[in-house]
C-alpha cells in the first residue's frame, strides 16, 4: 500500500495502489491530480491541465458569480470530469461536467502560463466589464425580471437541502446560495428544527489509486453548517447534528458524496 501525505488543512491523503482497489473506471471519465495551466487569450484566460500527455480544458476565468471557479497557479488541482463530444477549447479536450479542487500544498512546478495565440479564441460568455455579480453568504438573490414568476416553493412537510464541497473542503463562497436558501425556507415556513448530516467523499483516480479525504471531515462539515445557521439567527431551532462513515468510491461522480444534507423540519 502506498501512502502519500498532503498538507491541505492538515489532511492525510492516502493513495492506495491499483491492486488494492482493483477497479477500472469507464473510459470517458478522467479523475487525476496535476498542475493547472493558464492559456492567455484576447478576452479571458482559459484553464487547462495535462494528464498522461493530453491537455484537458477545465474552464474560463471570469468572476465569483460564474459556475466555474478556477484553480491557482502554484498548487496542484484535483480534476474529476467526463470527456465531452464538444470540439477542443484552448487546445484541450473538453471535460463536461467537471469538478475541480485545489490542493493547498504549494508546488513551485505549477507555474505554466501559455501565451495568447490567434488559433485559440474565447467567444462565449466572457465576463462583461464592471463590478462582479457575485453574492455573499445569506445575501438575498437579485429580484426576478419583470413578468417572470418565481418557482413555487413546497412549504409543507420536511424539505432537504444539500451543501456540496470541493475535495477536503468546507464552506466556501460557492455555497452562499445553498445557505441562503435554507435560511429563507426556515423563515418562510416557521420551521422548528434542522437535521444536519455530514458526509465524506473519497475519490477513485483514473490510474486506479484511491484519494481519501482527511479523517473527521464529515463531522467538521456538519458542525460548521450548524454553526453558520445558528449564527444567522436560527439558534432558537432544535439542531440534530450527525455524520456518516464514507462509502466506497467508484470513480463515478464521487464528488456527490462530499456534502452536508440539511433537512428542515416543520
């Protein structure tokens, strides 16, 4: 058994040998750890990563209101994606969907910036000029456009909300909408309690190795969400906080296991 240690949040990341896992991924999946690469363009930078001699496109850099949040140079990135039929973007095979997680430990080898070339153009939804459209945690969403009706919300009975995480991660700016929806639902329904369950999600890599989240992350996630919701004014509710043991990773959307499930009780 091969074990590597990584300093992300003091985590222990265990890489088990392929023979220990004994499982192969579908050929269209790509789960790997590698350095991110920035390719400049005449509009916005695009982010790539290389695995086994091939370039893969991850996304473009815009702002915090975008669905894709880019990695950082100077750090490796954990990539979980599926090969798309789309034509290459910025020279890389498109992974769609794709989930990325930044490894906190510094890696001075991850510093590649490719210059802009005329053959690589980004002409889809580049970030417009002006301030970012991102929102802070618990901030209400922008008003609906004139003539549009908001989706009806189920007000009767328990309702579940899911907070997703990056690998080894806890609450980040990307979770602002999740927390806001829970808070608004509680305020709208007059809920009496919250059941909060944290989970761990390991990752089976394409090379057959197993990447494990740090010990205790499921508990830390559940307790953090409970603390944030109490601090937002919900301390009068009944809180039932627990966490589960990880399920076996199979490399197919393992990222879905990295979550906290909040059930709002009437």
